[in-house]
């Protein structure tokens, strides 16, 4: 990315929008005096810096984003809240998995999974697992079960938004079922331990602590088989 492209992405960022009814918007439509609709749920801030001021009253939907800030490497944050009278607000999210040059979403993990090497597949699973318990505590763990919501930017796993669990928290068996959908395209080196891990999660035969240990072991074992590549440069 050139300096000019980087400056443009900062001054007119692409944003992900969630909320009932926003899907009905059409490309080119304007929202207020600030946003242009690129696709129904991808907007561009035509004003850029400074960002909009947050409302004095914060809707409940905003709280999981605020509380999950320590995991911002993987999760979006609230950029703006569009209040709509008695209707549910629209949340405008920054740090969403959107390519700043094209304005398009990064690929879903399910689409990138089959072509990734084993160590990257395990790295994605590790990042996924590291988000599971924090998002469970915030009541938004179902965001990790949606195939279209879990995205990847190279090595990094990212979420599009954080929909609520609806009062019913998912279980480890639900996560295992989601992971099982990836087994057919897992790399041969990790297929069997991956199958075994999912089976243990589904049956309740392993604790969260054991899952952490097993995943960490598999990742380190696979990473240790990769050659170390160094690039050295010097200048006077």
C-alpha cells in the first residue's frame, strides 16, 4: 500500500454496519451527511477524521464491543451509532475485516481453509479458541459459529461483528460441530488429532484447559517442522 493509499484509507475508512433494516439500503445512498453506502452493510465515511462523537446514551448492543477491546486484534469496535427513534439502532463498526484498498470483506475462513498449510490451519484454530471463552462471558460466542462471520486476513482470524447469543449460550459441542465442517479439508498432517479433539469436545470428555493444552501442543509441533527463514540486510 502506498502512502497515498494509506492516507486515503484513514481519511475515508470503510466500515461494517449491522442492525435490522440496514440490508435494504442501496449502493450510492447517503446516510446523514457523513456516510456513503458502498454495499448495504459496507459504508464509507466521507468525512474521515475526526470520527463522530458518540451519543450520551450507549445502547446495550454496544457494550460487548467496548468490553472486548483487549481482543481488538481480532474484533471490530464501534465507530458510530445511528439512532432511529423507537427502532433498533444501527451500529457502524471500525476495524472490521474489510480490505482498505478494495472496500470488500476479507475471505471467510471456510473459503481460505482448504488452501492453507497445516500450521496456518492450526494457528487459526488457536486464535478461534482463544476468543471462545472471552466471548462466552460477554454473551456473544455465537459470533464464532457463523461461517460468514469468521474471516481471515492472512495469518489473522477476524470477526465481522458480534451478534448476541439470544439468551442461550452455545456449548463446546456446538463449537466442535462447527469445527467438524472443516475436517474434510484439513491438511493430512493434522487430520487425525483434529478429529480426535473435536470428538472429545463433542462428548464432553475434555475440559477447556485440556483443549488449550492440546491445541498448543499441536501448533508447536507443526511449527517446529517448518524451516526457519531469515533475511539479513545491511547498509552504510
